[in-house]
């Protein structure tokens, strides 16, 4: 059974590494994110959102639903930890 787990782990790792071979190099100025998305955010952020801060406009306006989802996941994880780790008082009946 340990051999099967090892084989599955190696195959999964090989598949993940194979999936990264098509990605652009780190910091490549010709990557799609650098050539399409970033210039639009830089030039249109004040017009679209009326916010002079680019980071705030990206997080709050352009990626608002994504940020809401991340906040929901973090809140749910925190509440789960609190509920799992809380101490319960023992009630003794005489």
C-alpha cells in the first residue's frame, strides 16, 4: 500500500511539473499578465473606479468577488479552529 501511495505521489508531482513547463519565465515583460492586464489596470483605474490608488482599486473593484471569497474562506477556517479547539466546561450533577 505504501508503494501505491508513493507511485501516485510521484505521478502527481510529475504532472504538476509538466504543467509548469508552458508558463512564461518569472518577470517576463512579454507575458500575458504584463502585456494585457497590467497596462489596463494602470491606465484605466482612475477612470473606472474613481480611486487614485491602483492597489486599492484592483483589490476592491476589479477583484472584489475574489477578495470576498478569500475573506469568507479565512473566516470559515478561523471559526472552525475556534469551534474545534474550544474547551467545554464539565457539568457535574450531584
